[in-house]
């Protein structure tokens, strides 16, 4: 027993060491609403509530997506109790669970096929496969990790005859992610192969029924998602051939996990059987099935591995559209079967010399995968690094362009942001994803802000108006549209009309300072300082550190001959910015004014 234990632990250690450079990662994508900003995981006292809540409860997507994964959410709550908002601890948990899954792969294969070397090679290949990097690096990818750990643990227990305990572990796996529901099907096939009694499948089936009941009570049904995706809007033929193409794409990722992406919006739909990618997928799948069947007696691990991969891919095959056509994280559990099939291949070769060559090829493949994993972990360290890597590989990827534009905008790199935003709104009818209405509204809003910052007020107004056609609700866009109209009118010295526009902006959102400030400026331009004082004071109450508002309030006081008030305001401006030449000059002017008495 010492050799199996040592071998399995070494494989687990390999998985942990290889993904050690993922520990310095940050919160990415869905990590932010589900973990970083989720009030439901801020206290362990909320854990019971997680079992009666939608996975997306109290997030902006609660009404859009219906999922039930309370065990995963509980793990986040436990992490938060220790690590708070430090992403290191969450990534550490992911890497530890991945190492555990790697160990369980070893014991599952050992129990099913009683082959030390097959178990070791399968587990080692699983440990290093680069297609796992998304599931391991993205904190919410833990759904895949926990579901796989539970499914493998339940399978191992079932193979050892511990049916009741196996069912309990399977239920935990299902409560982590629904993809674990494929395990009873796999156990059924194993039971047929080994001619085991059907009654052994009762407890796994009960676990699935229990999960379905819990899910139905909480969500009001067993639907997995409110986002059916583009496939639900297509005809049956296009859906079918696209699914075949996607299967072929997945096989390609399992063999060569290169040009990886957090999203595959450039994936092109297949409309006919004669699409080269569909034919290639059918040919590749046919070869895999044929080789497996030819060697089913000599090396059953090939058949088991292929069946495992195919069956665990079915839930994400879009037979029922799930909203995503391709996702690397979906390959985490299926890759267990793929690694088993690859590990079995050298043993299926009859000639010993060819066995050695096949084994050497697998070792080389594993080393290549390991290098890709280490590199890819580094690319997952931040939003900027990840989307930059994606954009390099997929220059037409509109999602990558959109996210890079958002980051460039935050850094005030407006030229780059504008170019990337323009690319993000280009619609390509051949791609499965284009910017949705919410994203388009945001893009045009940000383009409007860029124009406004540069003083191109008419162009800014056009962009804000376009944004409102995609989403008429956001207060900040309605406010910005009215504000920039006032700025445009003021630039043309139409101050009376500008005042009306600023007042419209204030009516939309009175809590923003810039409309009040510009309203005060317009009154000053019309030489109505008594009307300017109120807007400037309101602007300062909203933004007390505005040097410009202090200076112009002082100007209004000085215009009315209220020199002590003006002096006090200019001095306040200089306390905020001792180097302000305008504040210094104006202060000196009022201090020399006839009749001014110094305080």
C-alpha cells in the first residue's frame, strides 16, 4: 500500500507545485460579484442561507442566471472568514483542491483497472494539463474543482462497495456543480461491463433525485440558466453541426491546449455538414472511437477513458442551450477520461518497441503541457495580463478589445481606449458573440466621456445619445448628455441656453458637482454674480476639495464687493493648492482693493 499512496501523493504534489505561480493572482471576472462583493459570503452565519439561495443571489445577475451551488458558496464563505478580501487564500484553496482531484484520479483508475502504471500516468497527465488553468486560476472555477473531487471520490467509494457513503459524497459534488450528475451514467456503464447487479445504482440515483428536489424547491424548477445563448435562436441543423464542431474543438484543446482564451467569441457557427471543421471533427471523433473499440479487449482503459470524456461533455454540449458554446473550464472533469485514454494507449500497442516510443511521446506531451500550464498561470495573474494575452492571440476578439479598452480608460490612455472601444462595437455576424445592448451602451458612454474630456462637445453629445438608445435608464448617461449640451452652448457663448441645460442636468442628478459649478460659471459670464454664489457653494458642498470652485466663488464675492468673503475663499483655495497662481493673484487683488479692511 505504500507504493500506491506515495505515487498518488507525488502526482498531487506535482499538480500543486506546477500551479504554485497562480497564488499571486487577483479577483477576475465572476470572482468579483460572486466573491469579492458578495454580501452572502461575508459571514459564516450566512451559510444556512446559501442552501436556500440562487448561486447568483444578491449579485447584479441574480435575475438572469438560475444556478444552485451551495457547497461552492460555502467554501467561499469559509475562505472569507480566514482571508477576508485577500485573493491569495482563495487561490490557495483552488490549488489544494486541484491537487486533491489529481490524487483522486490516481485512486479511481487504480480501483477500476488495478494498474499501478496506468493510474500513475493518468494522474500525472491530469496534474499538468494546461486546459485546467482556467478552472484553477479563476476563483469561481472552484465549481469545477469541487464537482470533480466529489464525483471522483464518490466513484472510488462506489468501486470499493461503499454505496451509501458514495451517494452522500455524490450529493456534495452535485451541490458544488450540476455536472457531477454524469457519474451515475458512468457507473451504470461500468456495472454493465463488470456484470454487477443494477441495485448498486439505486443510491447514486437517489443522490441525483435528492439534488433535483432541493434545486427545484430553491429555484422553482430544474432549469440551469436563464441565458439560453445564441444556439437557442438557431435552426436545428445549425445547432447540430455547431455542436459537432464544438466537440471537435474540445478534442483539439485536449490534445494541444494552445491559444487558450477566457472566452471564445470568435468561434464561428457551422451551418452545414460539409463545413471543413465539422468534417474534421467527425473524422477525428471517428478515429478515436474506432481505435478504442479495436483495443477494447486488450486495453479497456481506452474505452473507459473515451466514454468518460464523451459522457461528461454531454451536459455542456448545448443539446439544451446553456449560453456558452466553448469553455475551457468545461473540460476539467472530461479531461480525466482523456488522460486515462492517453495513458492506456502505449499499453494497447503490441510491439514493445512501439510501446517505448508511445510512452516517450506521452512523457514529451506531459512536459509540453506542464510548460504551457506554468506560462498560462502567469497570464491569469490580472485582468490586464489575461486580456492582453488573449488580444495577442485573437486580434479580432471583441471581448478582449472591450476589456482592454476599459482598463485603458481607467489609466487615462484615451487614444488607445477610443481605438479599442471602436473595435469592440464592430458586429461580425459570423461570430457567436458580439457586444450586447448593455455593453454597447457603456462603450458609447465612455466614448462620449473621451470626447467631453477633449472638448469635443457635439461628438460627446452624439455618443451619449447613442448610449441612451441602447439603455435609456442609467442616470449618469442622462446627466452627462444634458451637461455636455450645456458645455457646448457655453463654448458658443450662449450662456442663457447653457444655464437651462445645466439646470436640466441638476434635475436628473443633483448630487453631482460639475453641473452646479458650470451653472455658477455661466452666471458669472452673464455678470450675475449674486446668482452664481449659490451654485458654487453647492458645488463645494459636494466636492470640498475643488480649487476651481473656491476661486470662482471668490470671484463672485469680489465682483459684489464682498472682499472679506472673497479673501477667505481664496485662502481656502491656497490651503488646498499652495501653488495656485490664480488664487494668489486674486487674493492680492482683493487685499489691495479700496475700502477693503484686512481681517
